[in-house]
């Protein structure tokens, strides 16, 4: 169901772009860039009806892809939704605008634990959009048993059955965690050791490839048995393949926050802040959670969601699935948030990714 909506969303947004750039002079618009399958299309229609502002919704495959597009200067984005570590880098480089929170009164609905985080300690630039965990998605009918360790991503036992995530921070992060290191280490020796673990697994045929959203189809169809990806995306995959399971490995994982930001180059800042304020509403957050399966930082919405799910879907939500969406405290206690790394460490990540043949 969600993929059908995603296709319709792409077609609708393409038409909107045409209308707004091919003669709708004077029309108010906002250009939003988020992740694939990460917005309820009905919210876009509702916002347009309520405000008269047209939304041009575009997608990027990863933080790194979004960053590269912005640095190349070939985008017209107003609002972007990057992850914590990338936000920190963009703030350092002067790519983000300070927000006028008078235009975003619904910021008050965001739980305090998602404010003043390391990437934006004074909350000048960001409004949290979603949060979740990175983990392993696997199909026990193919693997023949349960998985509880990052070891599965490097184990020859699963040769040809593993999809490794296609961005360097998460892939190398998983290897660092398996080796017992921090995902925020700046030790070149530790990072190179993690890289070598991935390179060896790649050379020995463990991986089918390095993927991002392609993993939806692969996991749902049973073409891939093991991958590393995000909790919310697992829940979308699970809708179409109930055999799939998700685990935050015993070595720990990454806890992340994706947040809405406005680019310093934005041409529609007032419209951008109106969009952010609309998305923060409890009703918007509830509808969005039910579509994208990512936990909301809106405290009211997160608390109300199980009842909302039952009302909308006509059955109680499986507590195990809710625990994947909104990881409990004991799981989060074993997770680490990414921080923005020094420039020389980021350069090392980039160089190693290229050396791996991915970058």
C-alpha cells in the first residue's frame, strides 16, 4: 500500500513542480527534500488546502547524497530532513538558516529529550521530525535461526544473502560496534579495522551489494536474507512480508534523530516554517506515524499512537512492533547517537568508501 502511495506521490509532486514552474506566477510554494516513503501524501494535500502553499516534495537516498546535491548548488530545496550527524556538519559549514520559532509554535509539542541535542545544542536550526534505531532485518525462514549480533553482516555463513547498507557512516558504524568501538571514534586505526572487516566480507562474497531503499523490494520478496537498515523501514517491509524480524544487536547500535531544517539559501523561508509547524501538530504526527512507521518526537502523538492505530486499523497494535517503532529505554541505553566528526575523520570515511568501490 505504501509503495503505491509513494509512486502516486512522485507523480503528484512532479505535476506540482510543473505547475509552479510553468506559469503559476505568484503562487506560494515550498520545496521539501526528505527520504523515500517518509511522508504521508495526504498530509501534503491537507497542508496545501489549509495554507494555499504548494508543496514540491523531493527525495534523497541518503544523508551523503543530500549533502552532495546541496554542496553542488543544483537544488532548490527550502526544507530538508537530514540526520543528526549531517545536521552538525551542515551547521558548521553555514548551510542552514536559523529558524524563527515564533512561526513554529507547535515546537512546544516536541518532547524535551529531543531538543538541545549535540548537533544543535541551542536549538537554533532544527525541529525534530522522527527518531529510531539502526538494526538488523532478517528472515529466519532463510537464515534458519535467530540473529542477535552484527556478526551476521560479516559471516561467510550468509554468503550471497546479505545486503549491506549503502552509506559509509552506518556501514562502518556497524563494523565498529561489532569490534567493540564507539561509532564516534576518531581513531584511524579503529576505523581502518572496521573498514577491513567490510572489505573482507565484500571480497569473500558475503554481500549481494550495498543498498539503500532497494532493500524494501529485496527483503519483502525474500531475495535478501539479512540486511542492516532502520526500524521504521522494517515495519513497512513487515507489512508485506510478516516473516521478517528486526533486532538491535547485542553489541549496541545507533539511536538517531532526523530533523527538519531550512537551508540558508532557501527562497521560501516563511513557507518553510509554516510547513514545519504543520508537520509538528499532533494530528499530523499521528497520521504520519501510521504511514511511515517512524516514532514521532511529539510526546502527545507517541503516547496516543497505539489507541490511534487501533481506531484506524480496527485491531490492536502488536506490542512487539510498537517496541520496534518506539524503542524502550533499555534498548536505547545500549545505543549511541552519532556526532559530527572532525573534518579529517570525515575525509577518511570518504576515502575508504571510495577504496571499497562504493563512493
